[in-house]
């Protein structure tokens, strides 16, 4: 269930999202493919992002910014273990393990899956994000660390970052699932995923991943969930188009309590580029996202301009959340970002943002202004 106040909902693993596109992860880009006679050989990859900044907001007693330090430093990191081999029949078989670089509450593996890839497409099985979580659309305007839509980190106590139609609804966004991604047919591709239980990643809730693959459904778990992503891209003469949509449907919520129902999420967006300019718009609707009859929706628009190693972005996002028996909660966020590519896989970025909104209960109106600088290193 999504919390009543729109607070820090933007931290949606944007370190893995290819901003402004379908966000489909390429597993073969960080490691070379071995010879068929060698079998699968693992290679290392990964990333580290660092941020620091200051935020000034409504921080009196009872307000959203109360008891939050104005200054902060953050780090996010993962190490990838990736390997693949192309067999004589042309099928590529591989594995991927993502090891978290920080304290993840005893959940050190972010995802772990095997894949089988060929002319038929890409089949993946294991702990991973689904088709909707990988293929939803965002406008341009964000960097690796900062952004107005679904940022990796914020200094504000409120955020409209509710664009992921799968991650916002699933109990565990990297639960065990089966995913299929199609080949690219003249710019068109799609993905579909099946999640038997949305609260099962490592089977530590009374289950045994080695001895039994059937998940035990606890109260509030959603079984037999479906994710879908659609994407079309076109590269013209000096211009480009990215058009996409994603959807996520819960199957059957177990042992429902009052105000609980099956949820669904829908996302769509379009991005255009002309030379160094890119701009776009995207939106998400979460049906019963805050409980039965209480929906959530968000919309964002933004642009970037790139000159050699420099990219400047501008964006705005708005989200609203319905609350039974109280006023709706809302959040708006507008900001400017900058990114400088120092070298291959090494970026410096910065952002200035103004956020304002209303909580459903208690704190009332809220506004903040924040300044942040950071770095992103991939290897």
C-alpha cells in the first residue's frame, strides 16, 4: 500500500532507469561473450553515485521538514556479476547478479536472474524488475542523481515521483518472476512479465527457495500479477522519436482487509529529439493506488539541451493522491539540472529544485528549495 502522504515516493531505483527512454536494461553490455567451448565466464561491472546538498523547507514542529537535517551526503552503489556464452545453435545463455554496495536490511542482492537470448527474443527468470518496471516512460531532464520526476535522491520531504506503475504497487519490486522481451521489429518492441507472488524475492518468509518454488502467500500479498511494456523508437534525419506505454495488474490480493483491493498501474509517454534538443511528456495513473477507491496520478514534462560534454535539463512534475475522509495530498516539483561528462562512465551533475504541496493530514502546506551536486561512476 502507498502511504497517505506523498513523502519521498521518488526514490524508485532510478540508478537503473535509462532516463527518457523505455528503461530496458541491456545485460550484455558490461561483459564480453565467451566462446561456446568455455561456458559462462563472469565479469565485473557496476556503478557508484554520490550526492551532497542542502535544503531549506518548512521545518517547524508538526511540519514535514521537522527533525530533518538541512545538509546531507549520500552514496548508492552496486557491483554487477555478469556472464554469458553464445552456443553453437546461436542462443546466448547468461546470468546476472547485482550486489548492493550498502546496508540493504539483510537484502544484499538487488536482483539475480538467468536469461536465454536469440532471434526469438530474451527470456529471463529470477529475481528482477518486470516488464512494466523496466519499460515505463519518463521525460528528459534528469541526471543520474537528480530530477523532478522519479529522482534517485531528493532533499525535499515531498516528491511527485510516482511514475513507475509496477514499483509503486508491488510489495517487493524485484520479486521472483518470468519476463519476456521481444526482438526489435523496425523500431517496435514489447515486454511481458509474470509474477507469481509480489512479496517473494529470497523466499525468507517461511519459504525455501532450494526445496520448494511455490511461494507462501501472506496477508496483503498479490498473486499472479502481469506486467506489460510497449515501445517504439524511430531515428530520422536529425530527429528522433520515443513512444512508449507500460501497465501492471495485480492478480489476487490475499486475505484482504477493509479498504484493500486489487491495484493496477498505467504509464504512457512520448519523447522527441531534434539535434541537441530533447523534450517530452509522460504520465502515470495508479488505480486504487492508496486503497479501494483512492487513486494516484502523476504527470511530468521536461527538456534537455546537449553541447559536447555538457547537458542542461529543465523539468516539472505534479502528483495527486486521494485519501478517504481527508483532503487529497499533492506535490509539485520544478527544477534545473546540469551534467558534465568528464570521461567514459564518469559524470558530474547538479540540480536546483523547488517543491511545494499539501499533505492529507497534519502538516498542511509545504514548500522547499534544494541545491545538490553529485557524481556518477560506472565501470
